[in-house]
C-alpha cells in the first residue's frame, strides 16, 4: 500500500483532474450542441436543394440518408412476445427466461459528490 503522502498526492491530483475534466466536458457539450445546430441547418439546406456534397479543405461534406433499425429494447421484446404469443402466461414465462439469461457486468467507479 502507498504511504500516506503518496495517497494524499494522488487525491490532490485526482481532484485537480476531476475539476479540469468537468470544465472541459462542459465546453465540449457547448461545442457539440453548436455543431448539432449547424448540422441540422446544413442537412435541411442540402436536402431542400438536392446538394449531395460540399468540397472543403481536406475533404468533402456529404449528405447521406439511410434507414437503420432501432435497437431491440426490453420494452420492444415484451411487446413483441406478448403480441405473438396468445397464452399470456407463456409469454410472461418467455420474457422472464430472457431476463434471467441476460448477462450482467459489474462496474466499479469512483464518484465525487461536491459540497453545495
């Protein structure tokens, strides 16, 4: 185990990095929101004017439209099985078996709760 001084230094460094990360995350969120706002405007303009590409320095900006399937959620599984299986008790049993078979993972983390 580390000495008390090493532990103290580690805590100080962790708190400093935590604060820096929090500040950077807030700045990144602002930039992502601004990028998303501009992206929506560009998509609308490109779609309305049938513009497929913009040539930019270092590459091109392309408008691509495709269909993707939504992820399979617990709500979807429950609804789907209940609609396909007439015997509701059997449907509930299938849903229960699926839930029991789902793999679980254990996550360890450190959480800092700021004084307010």
